[in-house]
C-alpha cells in the first residue's frame, strides 16, 4: 500500500472544485480541522455545500470560510450560538441557504451513506416542522419518518494520529463526526497532529480504518498536548 | 413558597435512581448535575460522544478536546468511554438512556414538548439533539418555570410553539408543582406553596391528584 500522507495541504485539497459538497468534522471547535479549512479558503473553491453540526464559531475556521462567501448552503443541526455572528449575518441577509436537520438524523444520514443504506425510518422529528412533507409509516404501533442518506464529495476531518495507510485514532470528544464523515465522502482528507510509523498504532484501538481515508496531512501537535498527552496548561 | 432553580434541580436529582445513565440538556437542566450523588452512582452522557462525563475542570486544566453538548469544558471520570456521533445518537434513539432532563417553552397535558423554536419569523432555528433526546430516553423529564415572565402558563392544553416531540414527556418539574403525564391526563405529584385547586384555576386544566 502506497503512503496516503500528502506532501502538502495544498496537494491534498487540489481536487476540490466549485460546487462541491464538503463534510467538515467537529462539534463547535472540538475536532474542527482548522488547518484544512484555512487551506480551503486559500485554495479558492466556491459555491460550496457544507455539512457540519454547527455553522461556525467566532471568526476562525468554518466561520472564516463562511465570511469569505464560499458557501452557498449549509446542512447542520445547530447554527445559532452565542458566537455564530458570521452565519447569523449571512442568513439574515439571505446570502446563505440553511437545511436544518435534527442532530441524530444528521449523524444517521451520514452513517447510512457510508454504510450503503438506501433510506431509513426514524422516530426523531415525527410530528414536527422538520418532518413536514416527508413520508411516514407506523411500525409496531410507533410512528416513523423516512430519511435519506447524506453523501459528500469530500470530507475534511481531524484526528490525533494516523499511520501511513490512513488508520486513524482520535482524542476525546474531538472524535464526534470524524469516523462517519470519513465513510460518507468520496474523498476523505484527514489532518492529524502526527503521522506515526506503520505498526505503531495498536490495531485493536484504531477507530477509523484507512480504507475510508484518502489523504493524510500532518499539521503538528496542538498547544495543549505534548507527545499526545494533555499538559494541563492554559490552552491557547 | 415556590422553588428556586437550585432547589428544583436538587429535587430532580433526588428522583434519579442510582445506576442510571442520564443526559442533562443544555441550560437549566445542567444544574441537576450539581446535586447528583458524588462519584459514579449516575453516569452522565453527552451527545457529542461521551459517557462518564465529569464536572467542569480547574481553569488551568481546560482541554479543548473535552467538551459537553453546550461546548463547555468538562472532565473525564474513571470508566469514561468515547464514541462517534452516530453511536451517541443510537444510544438515545435506541432507548438505552434511563433519564434525560430537558428545558422547555411549553409542555402539553398529553406530553407534547416544545423546546427548540419560538416560531418567531425573525428567529434563526437551531434544533441540535433536542428531537432525539425527546423521543429516545426511557424517561423524559422537563424542568422549567410553570409560568413565563409575563405570567402565561407553560403547561398547556395544546402547545402553540413548534413541537420538538409528540407525547414524549413523562414528568414536568416546575417551581410550583411536579406533574406526571399519564394516559388519564396530568397528575399533580407534589406542590410547592400552592394547592391543586389553585393550579387548576391558574392553568385551566383538568388536573388529577396523586393518591
């Protein structure tokens, strides 16, 4: 197997074209692949559809991508937050389209895409505005709503370590959407703190097998870690 | 005397059995965590992929990779486990959580819940995990004031705000009374400085008394 480690972030993102659908991992700032997003802004692709749990926090990362006006539509569960001012402004000005999805349906639609499921019936959202117009069915006396898979052209995710084959391990709640997005996208690009040697990751603890990962970019250890261990200083 | 939020949080915590797997919604329900028995008697779930969530860290121990559903820093208890988002919501939807505690704008007498959207035309809607929590846990508790600031009841015959879930609430903890939602209607379980007759008058609902 050839190494999936890219020579540069720019090389890893070079296939992304205007109009692409891109899943971006992270829950708030935890697990957000900030270096990949910054490089995507630099790369210039526009008219994007973004799938993320949120719609950006503060002025950096996903919020900066929105501020750069590269995003036509966002699919998410929780856009409005205390620090979602960039999205709020674009939405109120009619400059971005929003598809609001209950968080569990978002996760399961992504999972279903990666798992080759054609559609599924879920109890979540039944009888609410977010299920209006959708097919429903009663199964064993309980009402369900039909939901379809959510696929993407690209997934940009963040993990702690990768080996050269793209086997990934994550860290704490920064895992969140990474594993399911990796499987749901045609091309998955993972940024990692560090790439370790083949065989250095215990096969029993690998969370995302490399079959779901196409390109790996090493971005260096984040300031609150040393050798992958939390150092307990004020995080920057 | 009506109940303060802290006192009410203590009452909710009292009613959560040892050994329960529990999700506390963002906002007022997080106060319940302060009154759960110390240690590992109750295991807290957070939707962003963790069981065994501990309290907020000391300021110099804030780990940006370790947050709760409200995106606040938390800690890891011994025996904690991490998992991805689809697993986390399978835990909810699959009925594996024993109790979840949610805030609400309104609850109907049949247990319909409205807690995600005011329906105001200029509001930016955000649903998060509310709809999954509402329909998933074995027992769904709501914790809220009985009245809005302008005195309008929040326990109602029919919700006027957009619904989060249909017939999903089991119990309503408010500053004036605790109600069980039953097939026969609302049953007043406890009152705080008021009577069932006064509550009937205030809410205009047919309330049954706990016997």
